[in-house]
C-alpha cells in the first residue's frame, strides 16, 4: 500500500497541471471570436447572440470550407490595430505612393473603363472605393471621368480617402451609385461588410468586388474565400451580374452585383 501512494500522488499532480492547459486551449478556439461590443465610436454589433449566429450560418449556407475566418484576434480593437499597422507601415506607404502609384492607377483605370462600357458605371455616378489605402482606385475613377468619387480607410489619405471602417461606413443609406473594393479578405465580419455596402448603395447601384478565390492572401487578411457562393448568399438585396477571372494585385476573380430596385430580398425580407 505504501508503494502505491507516491504513484497516486504523481498522477494527481499531473492531472492538476494539465487541466489549466486544456482549458486555455478550449478558450482559444475560433468559435470564441464572436461577441457583442462597441469598439470606440464604431457602432458595430458582432455576432454573439444565438439569433445572430443563426443568421451568420444562414447567409453562409454553404459548407465552412467556402469561407473561413482566421483565428487569432482577441478583440475587435486588436483587429483594428493590426489593420492600421499595415496602412501606417512606412515602407508600404512609400511603395504605394511611388513605384505602385502610376502602375495601379493604370490597371484600375482599365477596370473602370470596362465598367463604363458595360453600363455599370457612368460619368455621373457617385462612387465609393472601400479600403482604398492611399486612393489609387479613387484617382483612377477621376481620371476616367467620374469626378464624384471618394475612398474610405481606417487611415485617411486626403483628399482622396477619408477615415472610415468598412464594417460601419460613415455614410447614410442609398448614398452611392457604384462601390468598388479589393479588400474583402480583410473583413473580420464579411456579412457586416456586405450589409454596409447594400445599406449605402442606391437601388439599381452596382458593387464590384475583386476577390481572391482559393488563393492565400497576405498576413493581414482576416478571412479566406474558396468560392463565390458565400458572397452570393450574403448579398441578400442584390442580383449577381457576372463573375469573371481577373489578375488584379492578388485578386483572381471579379464579382459584380446590382442592388434590386424593389425593397424585398430573395427570401421576402428587407
């Protein structure tokens, strides 16, 4: 009996030491990334309640392999800080405003000229570029004859880009005729990203997204997209116009939506 006592003590000690580690691992699972909060002046509701979780599942009613949220953010503030750090990176800002400036404006100008030929964009359009960094796409819109154009980013770059969070755009509803973005992969809450586009887009307005499908994006991305199915499901108040391959700064797919003229969604809800 005495010989078994030390073994029992060692077993009990091992269990006590292992339990905290197990609890920590469980707390770090991706499902714990969703909560409800307000980050500073950002009036953004994050999906924590059961109803919101069900809606998130409904709008992404494909398998989880079609879109995945990257784990690792302990709060929305931590997510914002990481995104701001990228935009404020001196090396990147130097690159964006020098070597990349003319090259990106030329490519974006070709994209927008094509949009005009397809009657998706006009000279009179009020246009928004989402996640515009230093505003090459905004400058491209102006150069192709769309003067009423502006961009938003967490870090402003006047006069082309104003401060704004794409999860909570600083504009009223039905403001824009045309919205463009190639930063969908940076959305921590893709459904909120899309909902803000549909809120600020006028009925009949066009949204153009350049996305990376089944392609690893940069380390600052917050989600990975593996098909267009989740996008189609999230755009509840819009019709899919077209999907085509592109080669645009990491994006390989262009997805275009047009907001419906009526106020009903595909499932009869506004």
